C-alpha cells in the first residue's frame, strides 16, 4: 500500500519496482488481489494491463493500521504504545518532541477525550 500511495496509480510491475527488496511479481499480484477484494484498492484495465489505485485515503488507512498495531501488540493500551516509543533505549526523543506530545495530550484532555 505504501508504494501505491506514493505512486498514486500504477501497474503491478511499477509497484514492485517501488518496493525496497521487493517480493516476487506473483506475490505482488496476489497481495493486490487481496487488497482489491477487501475494497482497499481498485483497478482499471488499459489493454492487458491493470492500473491500480488506492480507494481508502492514506490517513484513514494509517488510522486503521495503527489501531491494529495497538490492539494486536499492545493489548489496546495507548499508554503502552507511548511508553514503548519514549523509553530511553528506544532511541533519542528530543525535548521538542516531548513538549509537542505534552501539548497534544493537554489538547485531548481539554476536548474531553
């Protein structure tokens, strides 16, 4: 999906070429068929070629993916996600980033979330 979002519209070959360390062409076509069956992408035929494009906006897809990660890897706990991201051995988190996160949390509290 990431490659297709970057390309906008593309053939399976173009999508495969846009993926770092790409899988086989058959694997790409199989994944595209699954995504199309789920209603996440669509295609138009141009001769023998299929031109694929996303149906779901990138932001909506990102929310769905994050929700799945939160549920599957963190038992639905946003607190565990944030703790994992900001713990000292996960990398350097700047004071600026921590301040922005604090502002986002404060804004969410004010909005009654």
